[in-house]
C-alpha cells in the first residue's frame, strides 16, 4: 500500500509544479493546508477519497492519472496495490464515469 501513496504523491507534486502552484496554494484550494500537501507529496500520509478527489479537481487531472494508471480503461495492476475494498470502489467509480 505504501507504494501507492508514494506514487500518488509524486504525481501530485509533478502536476502541482507543472501548474506553478505552491504547496501552500494547493493546500488552500483543497482545504488541506501546506503541511498536509507536503506529507501527501512525500508519500508519508494516507490519502482519503475526498482528498484525492479534491486534488484531482483542483489540478484538473483524472484521479486514475494521479493514482498512476494513466486513465487506463481497466484496473489492471491496481490489485497489486489496493486492498479488495478500495479496488471495488475504484471499479465502481470507473463504471460511473
């Protein structure tokens, strides 16, 4: 599971920097604060679903891209990093889009 958070954080950092946002500004826009954004980017903090969605919305990038599967049409590979419950949630979200 830790690998998922490290990858997610790295993708958030990459998107934030590409958009020339500071950690502080991203924290303000997502109601998370700079320390939380820094911890997420470093992969030190587990991300809740509402935090992941907020980051995805503010950064205008797909949630699957932030997770690190690039918006692939399937969830192949996720079963290696997600538990069964979280994998079902991702599958349901994919079906709803």
